[in-house]
C-alpha cells in the first residue's frame, strides 16, 4: 500500500468520524435538549457517542464469501465511507425537517 493510499484512508476515516459526531451533536441539540432539558453536547462527547453506536451496530458480515472474491478491499472501504457519509447526511437532513415540528 502506498503512502498516498494510507493518507487518503486515514483522512476518510477522520472525516466520517467527525461528521458522525457533528450529526449526533446537532440532533441532540434539536431533539434531546428541548425534550429532556439536558445540556447540549460538545463535539468530542458526540463523537464518542457516535463511535459507541457504530461499534454496537457494526455488521462485519456485510459481504458473503463469494462477494469477497469480487470486491477489492479498497472498494469495500470506499463503500463503507460512502455509506457513512450518506447515512450521516440523510439523518441530518431528516432531523432538520423534523426539528421544525418541535
């Protein structure tokens, strides 16, 4: 693996982790703070909660054995990053719409 690949993988992971934390902090502020009168989350605790949620819901068996032979590891990683960003963006967009009804 080249240094360029390692740096791009590391950067992608960091972007996904920080985006997940931002989404958790924002949704927390929109829904949990007004509902339960608790303090807002800073980005670091929100990243921690996001990582715990990802750890608890991680599905390592996403591909079957025959699919592993067809998919290169970098393609599988790119798919995971794409899904991480896509899911975070979709949650934030839906939460943004819903918070107007609070």
